[in-house]
């Protein structure tokens, strides 16, 4: 087995965040192989774990905690469970609900990395004398000759997770280890490695969707907390009411399915959600081409190093599993202003935009507003 985490002049005291999945278990094992003093920790993120998803698919359930403990026992490292349920509820779950209520589309996994794994967890780890936090994310940290750190994409683009780590600043990167980041192997080979190591999680399914929505029904989850609120679905071109809904929070920009529109558009083409207005509880729909965005403004930028000193050309990623788009970006009065070389489709306020310079992650910001490519939209 080729070692994937370089040995250091002195072993680091590493806190390995173990979700109960195969990636974090293999990452912890590789950190041990690299000569570090590793302690495993599982984060209890729900006061009622049964309310999180089950069936060996999650990262936050009782069975996940047990799987993480078994993996730690096999690896031969100490293991603890830390209760961060209240912090998770405030910083991730409540933020998720509030963003949807405001007509925006949040990314709870990105928020969890920012607020929980590399804020609450890292702060506690450093206070206890640990040097670094290790996770199973697929990304790489590069140290420059001057000692500064950069976040880069994983060697295998098919597994790259740098998008959800774009919120990390240089100080956090200085204490982050991603032992899987330079793995040029398939997920099946990672599972095979776990099996060779005797880790029972080798065949455990990957987690998907949102961990705190047990049945995957986001609209039902939001309705149970925000209540139903009937409103209109209107045509963006004519202003005509074409349907109704039980709550504008149940929609996202670019959505096509589940609109419950009573009659087809005059041109017979599908309609998509163009705009969500929580003020008057109205959802606006229209043709696919009306979703094209030529520019955007993003707020609360977080830089993986120094902020860009001047306007520049970068690539941008708008979704965790999305492709890259060429952009021109600059920071104006603390906001990120971005224009696209070619229009992109389905960009929603609340999403994160992550800028890249080659494979290097420049930083991340939250989309506040967009400019549509069609002047009449």
C-alpha cells in the first residue's frame, strides 16, 4: 500500500473525525500508518438520533456511531463521541430552515464543514492539544515554501470534494489533514483497502441527501416546521396565475418537477421555477432559457489564503457535483462580483460559488443576487 500522507519530522497529534463511513475510517487508518498519534471521534449531531436517517446510509445515527467505534477498535486508536447536537441544530438545521423561508437555497453540508467540523470541532481539538483534524474528504492541502497552505482539488476529479471545503481559511487549512486527497483510485479500491484492513464498513453504502431529513422529503420537512402557506404560481412573461402551492419554501430555482401547473405553456415546452418571492408567497415560472445567468453578486466571502488583490479570470463551481465555468471576478466593497464568459443556468441565491485558479481553491462566497442573461426576464 503506497502511503498517502507524508511523514513529518515529528508525529502529529491528530483527531480523526469518524462518521461511521468507509472514507473516514480509511483516512484514520492512513494517518496512523503515516506515523501520527491518532484519536478517533464521532460527532453526535442530533439530540434524537432516531430522527436522522437510518439504514446504514447516514453519518449521524446511532448505528453510525457504533460503526465508527468498531473501526477505531480495529485500527487500534482511542475513540470518543462528542455531543455537538445543540451547535449543529443552531448553525446548520436552523440556518437551513431560515434560508428556505427567505427564498434561498442553502447547502447544509458546506455549512456543517464551516461551522461544525472546522470550527467547533477544530477549536475544541486545538484546545485539547491536538495539532490537526483529519477527515475522509477528497481534497489536498499543499504547503508552500513560506509555510502558507493552499487547498487544492483531489487528484481524482471524479471524487473531488473541495467545493464543500471552500469555506476553510488558511488558519484552518494549517490544521487539516485529508489523507484520501491524492488517491488516484476508484471508490471500489478504497472499499477493497478497507476490507484488507479488516474494517467492517468496507461495504457500507455511501451517504446521500441531507442527514437530518430522515425520509429525504425536504418539502415535507420544511412544511412541518414552517407550516403550509398557500400562494400563487405565476407565468413570468404574462403574470398569469397558472397554479398554486402550499408554501414558496418548497421550491428551488430551476425546479421542473412537482409544480402542479394545471395547463401547459402556449409553446408546449416545460416550465421551470425562475423566482421565489417569500414576501408575497409567489413562485414565478417560465421557459428554460429564462434561467440563464450572466453575472452574480456573492456575500460573506471566505478565502483559502489571501483575498484576490485585483480583478482576475478564474473558474467557478456552483454545485457540489457541478462542472466548472470560466468567470471574471473581483471583490468590491467586501462583496464578490462575478461575470460568466458563457451564461450558466439554474443559479439560486443561497448557493455557494467557489472560485478556482487551476486546481487551487481561491475561496467561497454565498450567492446573494443574479443577473439574468435575457434582458426581458
